[in-house]
C-alpha cells in the first residue's frame, strides 16, 4: 500500500463534519471496488485518536459474519462475556451493542456491507429498528460501506430500503482526478497522462502501475498477458453487479466497435430495440457507460459511449484480441493506441482541464455534431453571450496543420444553432494538441492554442 494518503480532502472533510455533529450519525459510503473506500475509512479513524469498531466483511454465511463482528465489538467494549455468548442473528448482536455502548462518540464501520446484505437482507430491517429506537439518539457514528453499486443503490439508498430517510449523508467515492493520480506513478508527464486515460483514477490500479517505469511494459504484462492483473478485471466487476453477463458484455462490446445508438446496439447483439433500454439504464446508473447529446441540439437524440476508462480500453483491445493474447501473439499497434488515447484525451480536456483554459466561466459544455459535422468542444455562457469552439487532437501538429484545423473550425462554427444574435455574441476559437508548431504566432492571430506543456502548467 502506498505510504502516503493522496487527495480525498473533500470526503475526509465531510466525515469530519458529520463526526462533530450531535447524536447518532448514519453515513453510507459507496463506490466501485478498488476505489479506495477502505483506505479512506482507515485514514479517518486513525486521526484524533478516534475509538470504535471497524469490521471488514467477507463473502460468507451470515453466521460467520455475525461471529466476526461479535469479536470486534467484544474487543472494543473489552467484554469477555460477549465472546462466550452464542449469538445467531443480527438483532441479538446489534441489540447487545445498543445496551452496552459508551456515552462518548465512537464509530461503527462495516466495510463491504454489501456482503452482509447478500447473506441475510434482514440486517437492514434490524438496523432500521435499532436506529429508530436507540442509535439515532446515541453517540454512535455508523458508516456502511459497499462496493456493489447496484445492491447499495437498491437496498440501502432507494425509497424501498428500510434505511431510507435514516442516513445522515451518503458519499459516492469516485476516481481521483489526474492532478492527484499522477502522483502515484514514476512516469514522464506524457506517459502518465496516457496511463490515466487508459486506467483512470482508481487508486489500486495506479498502485499496480507504479511498479513500472515504462507504459508499454505495463500494458504488455498487465493487460496483454493471460496472467496480467487486468486481464480478467472487468469480468469480476460485471459479475459482481449483474447476472446476465452475456448481454451486458455484448452491449459493451458493441459500444467498443462504435455502435452508439440503441437500434445499432440491439441489432449487434440480436434483440429488439425496446429490449435494450433496461440494460442501458443499468449500465448508466452504475457509471459504466454515458449518454451524450449534441450540445445545443435535441436531448432526444443521444448516443451511448463507454464511460469507465478501464472498460473502454479493455473492450477495445483485450476482449477483441483475447485469442491472440492467450497464444501470446498479440502486439498493440501504436496507431490504434493513439486513436484510442485521442478519444479519451478529448473527454479528459473537456471534463478536467478546460475550466482552467477559458477566459470566461461557461454554463454548459459538450461535443457538438450535426449531419456529419462535429466540433470536439463547445462551451457556452448564455448570460455573457460568449461561446468557445475547440478542436482537440492527440498528436504533433505542424503550423500548417493547426492553421487548417482552425480555419475549418470557424466554418463549422457557423453551423451551430445558438439563439444569440451574431452581432451580440463573442466567439473564441482554439485548438489543443500534444504539441503545436508556431503556437505563439497562432495566438497572435487571436486563437487560443495549448499543448501538453501548457496543460502541465495548468495542472501543476
């Protein structure tokens, strides 16, 4: 495990604020596996000499889990009697804690709470009953943490959950942004960015990558080897969330092949179009895919894309070539990798960097497309009547190539239907690439031009 704790200041601050409040608190912390929930909780409890119970559940029977948590409670209460008691249900165990808990603030953290629900969902009703009668007016600080996003959403957070309306706060833990993710690895800036575009900001993934000083070697050994760390990772994640693995894998595979509309996806996997929507909604809800619409266009005309970085790379390169990988014959073509990185680079710029580059705050941002024409980034501020058009390219651009792209951008921008009158609006045009020849001259012409060196300064 990495020796120092990186980022998560906002999440720690939220937990700190809840801890300082009076009476019982019930926090729901959830996020995909390997995202760093356990480490976050350990960092929180070790500060300020906090006392309490931390139980990390495993996928086992309810009785084994009850006994495991019983040992942790007995240790915290310094209660040898509890160790000798035969406790066979959750009501007995939590009831005993409710009768013997201290008056001072203490924590009860159940990590991987999803496993408790899967083994015996009655634990939810037991906690609800004791929360209403005992815990809510006590000094207990309860955190229920889980990696199974669907189960946590349905059984803990939804309106149908026994715990609905009881939680003090819920925290969805997501990946680290690049400015913090890069601190895990020992790679040059360009390779660190490429790595991030491939595996995202999942701390445990970054820890694995930190063992390498070369991106190509990392990909070869951990993705394109049947014994690699990532070779089966999406199988584990999808099987944890869904039962119909074949259908979900087929949808993600369709998206990797470039089928982005519901009809196209349904045809690819061989089902009726109306039957595809429940699957798409589940993948959307859990953050595996994204639905995008053209900015300033109709919200009804959306396309679907793989949002999760590791899934996107895996389905584009590992799943498609698994037979070659099994035989040890696969070689990643640099041009194909750069095409993929370019696609993710556009999303990265739009989501994490663009706000640092514009001379005005934007109210909305996105891709624009219409009848075969496309602009990578359009950012709009309706109140100030300002709009920016940008092209994003992964690669080295000569002065002539950059100038040609910018002139074409101006022509495409004329097709964008914005309600502001031409004489009232202020337009900005720009380009972002790996490197751009003559960028100062282009800036002198009024264009906004940025390359990796500029992005590095913005991030740092």
